[in-house]
C-alpha cells in the first residue's frame, strides 16, 4: 500500500503504481497469502501541506476541472458573500463556471462578476468547504481525508511508514530493503506532484495566516490523529476553543 487503500485514495506514490500494475495479485485466492507475505508500507504527508497542495493544484485560479462543477459552485454559493438578486447570482455563477473550464489565457473576466474576482476559490473559502464537509458528516474527498480514517490503518501491520517530506531518502531505503534499488534507481525520490517541493514554514504561514481561529481549531480537531500518529507539528496551535466565546 502507498497511502490509503484504493477506496479512500491518499498521497500519490509512483511505487504504488509499480506494485499495482506489476506485482499485485490478479485473483482473490492469491490475495491473502500475498498480503501476509508482502512488505507493507504507507506514505504520509503533513495534513496542512496536503491542504496547500490541493488548493494550489485544484482550486487556485480555477485551473483544474476536477472540482469546477461541484465543489467550486458550492463554495461560491455558500461561502462567497454576494448580495445580488437570486436570478443575477445564477447568471453570474454560470458565466464563472464556463470561464473556469477555459484555459487561463483564453478567459474573459467580467470585472462586475463577483464569482470571477477572484476566479477560483480563495484558500479560506476552500478550507471552509473542507471543514463544512466534515461538519455535515459527508465522507470527505480523498484529497483531504485524514490518513487515519482509512480502514486499513487498524488492521495492517506496516513494515515502513515513509514521509512525503523525506521521500527521496525513504524511497531509497525502501527499494534497498527490498533489494530493488538497482532495478529502479530512477523511482527513488520520484513524484509526479512537485507542489510539496520547497514547502517551507513561510509558505504555510502565508496561507494559514488567512484563517481565523475557528477554522484553525476545526482543522486541529480533524487532523489531530494524523498529527499525533505520524509525529507532525500542528504549527498553528489554538489552545482555547474559540466557539466558547460565542456562548
């Protein structure tokens, strides 16, 4: 396993594709003995880095079609405060949706359309959507589901847990342990998503300083098990429940 099991998704790892397509059992009778004998590993990443990554790759500037017609429209309708008649809101939303599907260089931005200014969700709006996802008790999208929510976390005895932050070193250790480093020297450290490269504390502060204490508190609660189990620092710790101030 490289990340959460296939049903839940998780941090992408090229080794996962390698094992899936070349070494995975092809039938159920092969599965149990293969699983018992397999070298099991899990790839994890700091939860807040995962959130920044999904924002910059999927939500920022509306450059990905993945969430354009679902999450993006929900974000605009629920979390972007717009005071307009319902009919005009619908018209502006549809216009923004159509422009979102176009390449950035071909978009025509209407300065009067609040859903195009900015185009795509802000980081705060995306986090509001993510938190709302958990509050509504809907099963969260695999891009932000806590890794500890995967059912295999409780039943799998992993031989190795590698971290995205030290992936080059950890991939090298994994392949060396398996005696495969000479066969796949280029895989060690390879990753298709380079948004984590150079993910400094300054970059995390840049994004998370946009959030109020309530959102930070909620994120702490959502990812507390991932933080504790995998030894990550929450960084933006809120010690007092901000919701109590409203009582």
